[in-house]
C-alpha cells in the first residue's frame, strides 16, 4: 500500500509539473515568436547589426519574376578545384550544376537557354609517397548550357585560362584569356561562329587579357595588362582588323570592359577609359589619381553606368555611378552589413583579380556579389541596398529579362 500511495503521489506531482511547463512554453512562444503573416511572394532579409538569419520583420526586396540571374562561384577559397553555376530563385542561390577540377571566371548568355561560362581546368599532380601536390596541369575550360543540357569543352592549350566572354548572337561570340603561369605568358582571342571556336588574335609573352565586349556594330574590345614594362593593354577589332595599343606608366592592369547599344565602350583599371574615334581616353572620375582601381563596369546606357572600385591602400570597396555628366560615389550598404564592425563599408582582403560580380537590369536594379571572405549578394534598388544572400557570393554574375 505504501508503494502504491507513493507512486500515486509521484505521478500526480509529475503530471502537474508537466502541465505547468507546457503552459509556460506556450505563453513564451506566443509573446516571443515572430509574426509570420507576411506575404511569401516577398523576399525578406534581415539587415540588423548582429543577426545572420533571414527573418520576417525587416524591409523587403521583391525579386522580379521576369529576371533570370546566374552566377559562378568556387566552393573553397583556398582550393579552387570545385566550381558551381547557380541560379538565383526567389530567396536564394540554387545549384544548377557542379564542375570538378575547374575554376569558372566569367559567365554570359544569349538567353536563358544558351549560356556560357569560361575559366580553367586545374588538375593536381600528387606525390603520393609524400602526400603533397608537386604541380598543376592547367587547361582552358568552357561550360555551355545548350537548351536543357550542360556541355563542357577542354582544349589542349596547356597553362591557358579563359577570363572573359561576350557576344551578340549564337554565331558571334568572343572569349579572351592568356597563359596562366604566375606571370603573363601571352594572350589569346577566340571567336565562335556557331560551329566551332577559331583563334583570331594572339599576343606575345608579357601580355594578358581579362575581359571582352562586343558592340552591336561589331566592334570587339578586349582589355588587360602588360608585364614588362608595366602598362595597360587594349586590343580592338574594328572594320575587321585587330589593333593592339599599350599605355605604359603608372596606370596599368585593366580588369573590365563594358559597352552600350550606341557603341560607347568603357574600360576600367586604375583609370576609367572611354573608346572614341579609335582612341582610349582617360576620363575624370573618383578613381583618378587616388590609389583606386575599377574591377567591374556595367550599366544600361551611357547615362547610367555603375563601376565597382577598390582602394589599393586599405582594400575598401565602393561603387560609383555615371549619370551622363559626372561620376558620383554611392554610399555603400548602410544597414545591410552584418556585424557592427563593418559599419557602412566593405573591405576585400586578398582580392583575386576581378572576382566580384556586377550586373544591372533594364529596371536599373544593380546586383552585386562578393565571393571571397564576405560571401554576400546585394541589390541596389531605388537608391537603397538590400541583402539577397548572406552565405553565397558569386565571383561573376549575369542576368537577363525573360522573353
């Protein structure tokens, strides 16, 4: 009887404690939980100073249904043997396809069914007895999305890397690159005519190309650098003829080139240049003579151009905008960077070449991504920054409006 009585008291006490705990948890959830009644059609990104989660109580950016955005990224910062092509959909980047033993550096497409990404294949040659890499086999790499299927092409140009691609149709595409040997081993420019890739121009030792652009009228502009003596390198095809020009001096290493539908072409490095009447002319901008250099340029027309610039002293990143008259600095990311230590600016330690993504939509939304260190993707919409992704940043992005 004593056992039964003791068990009954224990059971009643346990039941009462469970009921009290249940109501305490329930009331806490009701008062402390978030309101999840916001529309699921909106993308909601927390921009608080000490949070790294997507929440439902901050300002929204609604990703347009008629925009397709793609990006290339390397999965590890210290070992670029894995690359992915990802597609941004509603809330986040989603993997389209993964490529082993390669690094993809540039992406561009004709439409959402015909997309190219270029870079290089990297195969490690191991000393198995000592378990370390003795050397790398590097070859140029092309990934092509062809109406539902991804195809790859690897050529036997040893130690070459493709760095930029652009075109105007399925039968008029150009890519550029160079010999990747830790120095400048020479450049290559190739054209795709709808059937195969043909080499159109090459440059000798000490020269390298980073980017290329094709205008509606058929001008092809490629930019890069020369090693000794240091200087900027411009290679232009106009009226069917390739011409190479160099600018020797303090302003060297061109990273990016972009043009509009009126055949105006801009190049960026430690200066911003405009191509006019067969000449590249430096134009006044916030990067001029100020220890800054431009690594990406994109826009919609000659009165609406954006450029990503970096200060060579402290690696601070800023964005400038050209309105057709002058360049102005855009205040960066106020309220959109996690962690109070960032304040309102971003910094890029160990910036790798032109490894930042920039694309501007027809609606003037500026998409901007960091692959290294920050792993963030942002959009500048109606003069305000919004965070699209806090865990993935592509090293190259490209988008298009759905037809």
